[in-house]
C-alpha cells in the first residue's frame, strides 16, 4: 500500500471544521420540541396550540430542486389537501436565513403558496433557524409527524426515492401518508424513521 | 490550514491540456451548469478479454462540489447509467475518499475542484470492429450553497488492439487510485455500540503511531455526521468515538473509510466489521479487517 501524502492535508481541513454545535433533534418516541413561530399571516403559532391533534412539519425551501420536485408535480399540495381534510395540522416551515436560498417573508410565502396551490394549515417563518435546529431538520424537505399526545412518531424523508426527478414519485413509498394513516387510526407507526433527502437547510452560518 | 487537494490539483492541471487534446474524449455541459463531466480511459486502446478502466471526470467551478457515495446530511451521490457494446459490463464506481463540507450544523461528504471516479469494465474475448464506443448518462447534484441537479451524456471511442499503452490521462487515474481506500489486513478494527454512539477500535500496523483519524461512514443511517469524532489511545489500540444518529437505523455492521495520519504517512483504509453490542475490547482478540 502506497503512502498518501495528502491525507494529512485532509485531516488539517477536518480539524478546521472545529467543534460541532451540540445538535438537538426531534427523536422518535420522545416529546416533540416546543416552538413558537410567526406564521406567514403574522400570527404567533405554538406547537402547544395544536395539543390533541396530529401535526405534520414539512421543512420547505421553494428554490431547492428537491422541493420543486414535490411542488412542481403537485405531490406536496395533494398530501396537504388530503391530510388537512382529515383533520391533520400541516405546518410548512421555512428555516432559510435572511440572504440564503429560499428565504421568504410572510407576503412572499403567501404569494408562493397561492401560486402553487399549497394547502398547509400555516407557513411558519423560522428565520433564525431555532426551531429547525431544535428538530434537527437537515434537508428540504424533511418531514416530522407528531401524534395527538405531542410525541414524535415519524422523522425522515417524504419518500424512499432520493432524487430530483418527478417521475420517481409514482413508484416511491410515501412514508408520510403511511405514518399518518397509522397514527390517525391509533396504531403505532411501522416505518418511524427513514433517510431524509434533499438540499441542506439554509441556516445562518 | 491548507486547502485540501492543492497537491492533487497541481498534478491534475499539469495533465489537463493533454486530456483535452485526446481524440475520442467528449464532454457536454449544459449551459449555466457549474460542473463539466467527461469520460476518459486509462489506456489508449481496448484489448479483447482484458479489463479496461475508464473514469468519469467531474470538473467543478470554484466553490462548487459534488457528492461521495454517502453524501452525508444532504445531497446525492453521482450516478451513471452505461450504454455499452455487446459483451461489455461495468463495475460499480470506485470512490476516492471525499472531503467533508460543513454548512451550519450539517456535514456532507464530497469533492471540490475536480474528481475522477474510476470504473472497471469487463471486455469480452472477442470484440468486433476496429473501434468501440462506450457511453453513459451521468447524473449528479452540484452545490455551491444552493444545489442544482446535473446530467450529461458522455462517451469515449477507443480503437481495439492487441496491445495498449497508458493514455495521456493515465495520471488522473494514478491520482484517483491514491485516494481509493485500500483493504489492508495490517490495520485491524473492531466496532461496538456505546452509550449514544459507536466505538471504532483501531489497531494500526505494528510500529505505526496513529496521530489523527477521521472515519467516513458508508453504513447508511447509523451515525451523526456533524458530531466530532474523538480519538483516544488505549494501550496499543486507539478508540474513535462516533455519535449515533438518534433517528437512525440499527445495523449489525460498521462500514466506511478510515483516513489516518500516522508516523508512517497517511492512509485511507477500508473498514467493514461487525458492530457488536457492549464495550469494544482493545486488549484481547481483535476482529481482522476482511
């Protein structure tokens, strides 16, 4: 085996990554982290407001090609319509920091959702990324389902086909609907975690 | 702190002019994209019945990156769909070890500047015609801060001959091979579950002092990529403490690439060992790396 003279250089870069900030996460089986955020209509929304209801959190960045896959195809709006009609609270969260890709104020969020036919209960603005970091939201989309008792019952991808190709949606396993069907029927969620996929959430550095 | 790969880029740019002068190598990059993909071969001809190594070359604009086989917290690995002459078959992409990118609280794994992803091809004993055309559709995700999906149809035409010489771009392959993780039984590993994490016990070859190490995980959904990896010495062994993804999936193996800085230079070694529960032993019998 030959020596690799430049591995040392790689390690220097790794060292320069520095200590990682302690990473919190919404962990399946544990209470969902509390939050209060302003929605796109200017109203304060807390997780506690939805006590007794099943809640979906969807991390959103309208400029991300993975998000565009699910909005361009109408898949995300279809899920929002279907599950809010069944009494589920669907919260679309934007954690894009000011100046970052996908950053929106309330007016822009409303305009985009109107244009796309979005049917979330509310769009929440998490400009400082506090809620996103508390949940450990990594990608757009990254999906969480919280049961009526406030316990995280699903954390992961929207489906099992990590791509930006709309054609993959038809054959993908829809984890969110599967989790919602089970939790709204009072059953435990079979596939409670999966690999989230997408663009990185555009937090402030 | 030196940017990773400065040495590699020097080597690569020295041969770049030669590569573009090679007939048969083609590249298409849609306008507005930030990564150029092309297909190159290690030799200047195809020999019937002899393996052929080709490579997907990705040249990235400054700051842009593409992803490793495990992209980390976000991103997608580069993929290729081959269109090959009858009797040819392609192996999997051989992945040079990547570099980590941190954005906020997230870490992803990939390549900046330039990378060659080698692929070994099986060539049938009889190859009709004076030349063959190897083509593929390459899909990747390119990111600066924002990401764009990239796609290119690449191809390469090579003469069929009994003998072949190294192609001018052979230096790119030599460079990529230096970064391919090696299977090396002189490095011994064992892995066990620890509270909230995974412990990788590393025993370097006798007489080699391990000074620094970073583990690039291949096992999906096991580890929290953004957490620091703490290296501690335990007698002749070293323990690398890795954090688990709290929403991850259980695994009975730990696979990945250990990049190690030692008294005897730096190494990239393949790790693929059982992941057992309970504390990892550092002093008794060690699992050998297969």
